[in-house]
């Protein structure tokens, strides 16, 4: 692996992908941007780059904006995957033939089991080159594409990252630290995956506010959608997440403590810390019930947590209730389409074998 990053590929030109690609460019990195569909990048290609807004008001020139994944990956040191987590398997499949020895692939974020799913997919695809696979626990920016601008509203204080296996994490962090000092080393991908706070905040809040959303209610998702009683339910669900983590020897903080660590939010309860988080100001509720808070956070968050819990003998009745209600609401079998112990490649391992596998000591 080369000592200096000379080129980065950003996979995905949505809200996060455009923000990250633009940021990397203005910081002096050579950046390729890939998107599956031409429609999303048509104007970017015409302009030759991305107009940043919010905290960074600059125009970012990109080296390559393409729908050809081979072109995007050619010669890069670092591959930053910024797509909805349910697309990680697809990204691994299309990238597999074109990845080069020593490249670092980071999922931003991995949600629950992202790196495990990608590695399992690459193995099944016949990939044999040494590629470093890693995942971030959360996305670096609070960002959104508004009109022709990729607006970066905030930057998280701490973004834990782990490689699979964790014996490779130091190499990955060495690269990521050049991008931003918020990237820190996590214990392993069980820690990053089971610290999936989106799985705590998003699906349940959506379900409890479905009537409001369908009635075209204009409200703040976090400030108005998470009432004291909703927050109480979220804390119950959060305790189940942490229980699964503990069985695997993983240290995870409660969602309310995460808010303090990442956003410096004050207060005693989860509800109080959400209300104190200025970064959530202006985050409007979705205008449709067909949203990533359901279709990403359930299959790549709640389902793998529940699957791991079931496999390890840990009961998760609150998490299961959310999956079951969503399945009935949407007519979608989220357990069937979601990540499971089998799709993560863990079905033949016991608890200790899983721990050894993620740490690199198997």
C-alpha cells in the first residue's frame, strides 16, 4: 500500500456521497465519483464538479464523474462507499472484478453487519486479491443536497471505524486520519455494527408517526416526532441492542450517551438529549412513509440485530415487534430481505469463533 493517498473513489452520488466527494476535492485529494444511474450525476458532469454549501462554500472539481465502476476504481487507494446499506451487497458484486491489491474499502456507514456482508459477498464472487474492508459506525457529515448544492450542516466529533478483521484497522485509520481527525479506531466490526444508532432512532419513530406523515403533517422529525413516550420505547429497544452486544463481548454506549459523545448534547434522559441537540434543528420529518428510515434501517439494522440475538439465545421482543409491525404495514418480509447470520457468513460459527473471526485470530 502506498504511503500517501493519491486518489479516492466515492461510490454513490446521493446526499452523503456528493458532500464527501466535494469535501475531499477541496481538501486537495484527487476524487472519482461513481453513481449507478446517469440521471443523478448528469448536472455534475456538465459542471465538472460539485458546488458545496453550508460549512464549506466552495466549488469542488472532480477528476472523474462516471457510471462505469471500473473507471472509478482504477488506480485509487481508497474506496469510500456512501450508498444506502441495503445496496452494499450489490456494490460488492459490481466492484469485485475491479478491485486491486491493497485497496481500502470503507462503508460509510456499515450499519449492522456491512463489512461482514461485503466480505462474504466478495468471497462468494471469487475475489482473491488482498483488499482491506472496513466500516464506519456513522457518517462523518450531516449533509443534504438542496437544489444544486451539497450542503454540509455539521461534522461529527467522533466516527469509530473498524476493519474486518480488526488486525487491519490500524492500516485503514492511517489513511482516514488524513481525511479528518474525527475517524477513530473501534474494537472491531461487532462494535461498529452493534452501535447502529439509526436502527434505534429511525424505524420506531417512523411507525409511531405514520398517521402524521400520511396526513402531510409538517413537523420536526426528532424534536416533535420523538415525544417523551416514544423516547421511552426507544430506550427499551436500545437496551436489547446492547444486550446482544454484551453477549459478544462488545462495549456499546446507550443511545443517550452517544448523543452526548457525538453532539455534546446535555440532559439526563434520551428525550432531553434529543431536545438539546441543535444539529437536529431543521431536520424535517419524511414526506412519505416509503423512506430509508424503514427500508434501510430495518433490513440492515433491526433484522441483523434480532438475527444475531436469536442465534445467540438473546431475546429481543421489542425489536421483533417493530419488525413485525413494519412487515404488516408495508407488506414486505423484512426478515427475508434483511441481513441475517447466514448472509453475514456466520452460520457455522459459535460465539467464540465469531469473536476470533472479526478480530483476525481465527
